[in-house]
C-alpha cells in the first residue's frame, strides 16, 4: 500500500496565494501544521521568506539549499518566465523525491511547467496538483478545512489576482461540494 | 595531466552517468554535454573535468581520454558506433560504486541528477542538443566553429526549435524565445 504523502514541494504561487493574493496566512499555516513543506532557493526569495518570521522560524518549512541544483538540468527546456519563478527547481526536487521513493505532493500552478511535467516526466503526474486542487484535498481527504471555509477561500481566490480559470475552479468547487 | 586519484574519480563519474539508465548514451557529444550539464548543477566536478570552450562548445579532454583509454577501470566502457555504454565489468563497477555510496547522504541526489539528465538529454538529436546548450550557455560557444548554425542562422534555429516543440520537450513560450 502506498504511503500517504505528508510532504509538499510547492512553487511560489502556492505561498503567494495565501500570503498576498487572498491575504490569509492562517489558512497556509493550517496546511503547514499537517505537512512538511520543502522550499527551493528561488521560491524562498520569491516569497521573501527572510522577512516572514512565522515562515522563517517554522520547523515544518524545510529550506533545501542547493547542494545539487537540479533546476540547472531543466533550464534549457523552460522559458525565462518559468526559470525566474524557480519552477525548474521545484520540478527537479520533485524528480529527486520520486527517485528516492518519498511520497509527496508537487504543487505547480503555471500551465507551461505543468505541461512540461506531463509530457516529459509523466510518472510525476500523479503527484501533480495546483494550489486549488491541493486545498480541495486538504478539505475532502485530510479534513483540515470544513467545506464551508473551503468554499469561502475559493470565493476569495476567485476574486483575487491569483490566476486560475473559471472552469477549473468551478470543477473543484463541485468536487468539494460532493465529497 | 591528471593524477591517479583524479583519474579514478573521473572514471567513476562516467560509470555512474552511463550506468544510471540501462541504455547507451547516444554519442560522444551527448556524453560530453550531459557531463557538462552535471558540472552546472554540481560544480564540484568541474575541477576534475575542466570543461573548456572548444570547437563544439564545452568540452572536457579528461572525459574523452578516460572513456577511450581508462586507467583504473580498463574494461568498463563499450563503444559501438557512436554509442557508449558500460561493459559487463563496467556494470559490476557501477553496482559496487552504488553500494559504497549508500552511506553518503548526497549520493542519492547525485544519482537523481544523473538520471534526470539522461531522461531529458538522451532523446535529443546531436543538433538539438548543441542548439539547446549553445542557447542556454552562449559563453560555451566562444571558440566554437559550428555555433553560427545554432545561434545566428534563423532558418536553422527555427528548424531545431520546431523539432523540439514537436517532440514536446519545449513549450511554445520557450520556442518563441529560441527563434528570436
């Protein structure tokens, strides 16, 4: 039986969704209570972790450093926009976790990066989620959030600058309602 | 001239790169560029391989010599046409190195990096490989005699970028960057 993942490797949009877009850091902290979050160097900078005491000092936020910069391997294949946001590092670390057999969720919102994973590292597809998809899991599977507070958060996300298509959000709202 | 210990380290890295997937590396160019990519994500190996700008971009003489005339692992490598792989004795050495590295907490990271490199770069043709490397690391083309085809000739650039797009290894966004 496969172990339930208790680790998350997420891109910066995941953190920024809660810290900036909907300004609800407590929601993020409730996710952190349940999971260990592995954070890559560029994502650290993107979310300005040094200025965020509650994240910086949280032992469940694991800053992985750069002993081997897996992202360098992916650099030639991805656009500058993706590299600047550090998605290549997130994918690279995800590949490593997969190789060593550690169950995890790979949270990537950018469609270019998601498509690269699906086409070239398809074995990672089952770990791949978007921020909203992960919230759905946190509600329906891990019971971290009630349905009503999840729906409130989805509505906040819908009205924020967080980028997600109406169709996907609608589908995920339905999934939460029926879980 | 590399000393004996350095030669041993070089040969062990080559054995790891060749052994991490069970198929040959498609060409010497692939072997050179794949190890070059490893040196980008794991700079510690640069001191052994000394990649320099050369006719075909980043090139390590130490790597080529180690494959053609290995000092430590004499029968480890098999060259068939363009393809390079491990011989049966090379495969045994690979297993030994893996066992020895079990207590090294970074060994699994190195193996993952090597596997990811093979996963992505083996499927490129030599032209696509050089096109990607020159465009990502243009400094490696400084003394290249072939780089114009990959960096300046718009028709060639479009051809290689289109082929990579069709293979699904690059996105439309990356394609747009590569054909400018």
